[in-house]
C-alpha cells in the first residue's frame, strides 16, 4: 500500500502492534531509517520508517460511510474506520461498491423493518446509510432498467452473518417484487419459507456458530417483465455428510434430529423415539439444547414452512420417518461373530433398533442385517457372501446413514424447486450466493480443500470485477490507466483444477487405481509440483501438503482425501433400499443404469464439485455482481467486542484489502475540484484569487508543490497513493 511520506518528528502515525494490529502515536524522534513513537497507550516503540502510515488527523469522528472517502487509504485507516462505526452500531460500511457488514450479534432496533424498506426503495445508491437493502435495491433497479441479470455474492467466515444477510436480501427483494396479497401461496412466500426448511435439515450448532449452514447455496430469483417474482431455483453445494454420524463436543448434529425428538407424544410413540441422549448419533456430545431455541416449537414451525413450500403432509411424515430410521440405525451395534472376521448384532437393544429401522424404512429386517454385515462377491464361478468384522460393519452402517441423509437433503432441494417452479419466460434474475468463506484450521481435510478452491474461484471473479470497475471510473473521467496491473491467482487455480495434472485430476487417478493409498497420492503430488510456487511439501511430513492460497498458506492432511472423494453407494445398500415398500424411500434410491453400475469408474466428488463451480461461475459471469463481505468481530459471538487482528485477517481473506490494493495501484484518492481547492487552496492562495477555473487551479496547486503522476479527470482530481498525505504535510508547514 501507500509508502509513507514526509514523516518527521511530531507526525501522527500508525504503527504495527502485536495485539491491536495497529496503534496510533506521535513520532518523537527520527534516527536514520527508524522512528521513535509515543503510542496512544503510553508506550515508546521504535519502528522502521517504511512500516509507518500517516494518520489522518482530520478524519471525521464518526468515521466515513465509504472507505473511498478516507483521505489516506491504508490498512490502519480502514480498520479504525470500521471500529469507530461498529461502536456506534453502524454495522455497514461501503468500500466503493462492496458492502462490509459486521455482525452485531444483537437485534438492532428498526434497521430491518417495513419503514426502512420503504425508505430504501428507489433511493439513489449512497444517499442513505450503507445497508443490505441498498445493495438489493441497486441490483433490482439495474435489472429493471437494463434488463440484465444481477447477482449478490455474500461471503465471510462461519458465524459472520452470511445467512442472516441473505435472508434480509431475499425479504427485501420479495418486498419489491411481491404481489399484493393474493389467495394461497405466492412464489415469494415459497422462496422465503424455503429458508427455514433448508436450515432445519442443513444447519447445525458448531463451535463457530449456533446455526451454521453446512452447505453452500445459490438462490436464483426469477422476475417477469413487470419486475414481479415469477419463479426461483435453488442450487446447493457440498452438504457436510460426516456430521450425520460423527459429532464432537460441544457441537450438535443437524437441527432436524432434535426437532423430531421434541415432536408431539403421538409422533414419539409411533417412531419409538425419546430422549436424544439415547441415540448414538446424538449422544457423542454433551450439547442437546440451544439457548433461545425451542425444538418443540421449531418442529411445528418447520412443518408449517414445509406446507408453504409445497411438501405434502404425507411427504412430511415420510421425511421424518426416515430421520427416525437414521437415529435407530445409529444404535445398531455389532459384536464378534463365531466365524473369523464376522459380526452379529451385539444384544437385544441392537436387535430392537434393527427391527425399528427396518420397519421405518419398510424393508426386511434380515435383509437389512445382511446388507450391514455382509458383502456379496460375484466371481465367474459362484456368488460368495463375505462377512464383515464389527468395525467394518459399523463403517457400513454409518455409510448407509450418510447416504440416506444426503439423498434426503437433495430430495428436499429438488422438491422445493419443482414446487416453486421455474419461469421459462423470465428474462432476468437476481442470484444470491451464500457460501462458506475461506477456512484454515489446525487440521484441514478434503472439505476445506473444496471450500478453499471455491474461494479461489470467487476471489478471481472478485478481482477481475474490482479491476474492471476501477477502469470504468477512469474511462468515464477520461484519464489514463494503462500502467495499472494486478496479480492474478490463476496459478493456484491451475494447481487445483487443471486437467490433466492438477490436484483434483491426480486425486481421481489415485481413486481409480486400486493399490493407491494416501501415501502414494501424496508422493505423486510432491513429484508433480516440486517446482510449483503455490505448492509446499512440509519438511517433516510424508503425507501432508500445503497450498499457498491468496488468503494464506493452508496445510492439508491427505489421510482421507481418497475416501472422501469417492461417492460410492454399496450395491447391497442400493439393492436393499431401492426395493423398499415405502415409495418415498425407494424413490431416494432409483435404479442405477446397468453400464454405470458395472464399470469400474467411480463417481468423483471433487470433479463433480468442480463442474458445479464451473456452472456457478458461468452464471455469475453473465450477471452484474454486487459483493457483501460479512465480518465476525469476535469469536465469543457477543455484541460490542471488536477484535482488531481478527477483523484484519477477515478483510484480507475476503479480498477487501486486495480490492484496496488494486485501487491503490491506481489513483485511490479522488476529490472533486471544489473539495480539493477547499482543502489545499492555502498552499497557493494566489491561484484562487478573483475569477478562476477550478480545474486549472487544482493543477496549478499540484504543480507548484512539485507533485507528479496525478491525473485530472472531467470532474475530479485523481491522486496517487500517499499524495494526499504529502499535501497535508506541506499544509502543516504553511
Ligand atoms: P455459517 O457459515 O456458519 O453458516 P453465517 O455466516 O451464515 O455462518 P449466520 O448464521 O448468518 O452466519 O449468523 C450467525 C449469527 O449471528 C446469527 O444466528 C445471529 O444470531 C447473528 N447475526 C448475524 N447477522 C445479524 C444481524 N444482521 N443482526 C443481528 N444478528 C445477526
Ligand atoms: Mg450460514
């Protein structure tokens, strides 16, 4: 970013601080390349001059609602501006066209009510305080006026507020494009009510968020030629499957399991349910209840929402029956059988749960037991039944639970889509993307790899857009921008997705080759990417690898990459449920075409995800994008706590700093001629005497002070990074 200029004894500056990221202070002494600074928290620190940033002593006390209005655009200035505003409950701030939203972790009064919606309706962008409604409004107006599709991309880390923001956007769009209340269900009602349904089945409490979406979502809202909502389509991405059978304290499984356990007594009796503590899939953690959530109430609310989106009562019963079956399935335990490496049901309890599972899934109990404990091998001579040991049988059981659950989730999404309906005549749409942000944990596996791949894709899209917007502004003002360049992340994308030879390709190859292990896979990566700048082989590991993502380096553990990449349903499970007497269950397991079932080719989750992403990018590329960056101000999930270092890291991952960097590579400071003369006229009072031309006056002032490289546009003056600070310093000398 901008290099410091004219820092002398007495200058007010920002200096790096290990705890606060940046702290302000005043230079007391300069010694060669170093400065001694008295910080505002009473310390004396010494720092290299090149590490200091000038502090704008004229920045408004309440901050500015758009970062581009900051006189000095740099990291500490951006951070301070957000902190000041957050303290005043101003959670929204623009950076040009990007909206930064900081989670308030409390319901702020009136900011989303009907009156507010009325106010934002049709108001010119930037006239009212920054708001999600303003973003939705521009998108809608642009769509109506230009007949072009728009999209709103919401991103941020877990708990940052993406889903809440998305819901607010959808509410506002429904307000703009809704009909006057008519009989029955309206499309916009269905679109809105799809949220609670998907949340019941796709959200769970995690350490980062009590209502964490465990899937990505793109909602495409279609409009007719009158600007009314006429259809919608929901696409979802990568539901976290492992959570169905594996939950660690203090997290929970998907909400729907707890809702069902809190259903009215007749339901509990019918499905032989009871306390969630009695089910293995729920009792691996000590967390059952959520503060402020009433599961019994939410069970009924979910069913009501299902009514609205068009899921019939019969289908609802079938859905919850399957959920009950999964709970019973998880309680089927195995013990060693008499033959070597075989297993039997552990005890009476296991037998009871097997019987219940079979009853609920409407299949034969013995067939279910066999499907869990045995594998059929077909050789040219005979058909052999091989037994599984208790551990393998348990893995088989969990595999079945995950498959049923993910098929059920996909069914819900399809059903909602069919029920809302697509408008074939729709000319334009507004897409809303609510997708997981960049992740880097202590251990990162295949899921993080896919998530971070998504973020690389979106980052590229974002950079190109920001860059384009900058260029457009310059073109409009007729100034020269030819020498601005920016660094692309195409090299990381190539590393991940190139065919052949990218990580996903190599993973698929490993999955198809029976003898591969995660060790051979890792070795192959090491060999292939030996000289790749974005790939790192950790010194002490033989199976881990790291990728230098745009947001930082992430270390991946390859252990489960092969397994997690294989989307494979055991034929025994397929046969069992495909022939269930319950049409709903059988419908989740449609017959597989003969060729696919026989061919040794497996279905790759990584490649399918890559394809989904490609389609998403194609859709996004045909729209005018708008970006909302959600920020989580603290990890305690509490209001009024703003952790500087934490926020800084998120601004970096969300590309906000990158956007600022791109902007700084050009002319980050823009002032109208009037504003400029007002601030700097006293540097050359003679040019402002009598009748003068504002534009010429600006030029004269700049030339008098020996500045070069600036540009004079049609209505504004464009300054290079740091030039504003330089002029301020000169002004202080006058
Ligand atoms: P994940 O990636 O885990 O799904 P997310 O970014 O979707 O996270 P949300 O579920 O939207 O996060 O928000 C987390 C919580 O923060 C909400 O349950 C709510 O309590 C609070 N919250 C978020 N945004 C707002 C807001 N604008 N006003 C009040 N509270 C909010
Ligand atoms: Mg969410």
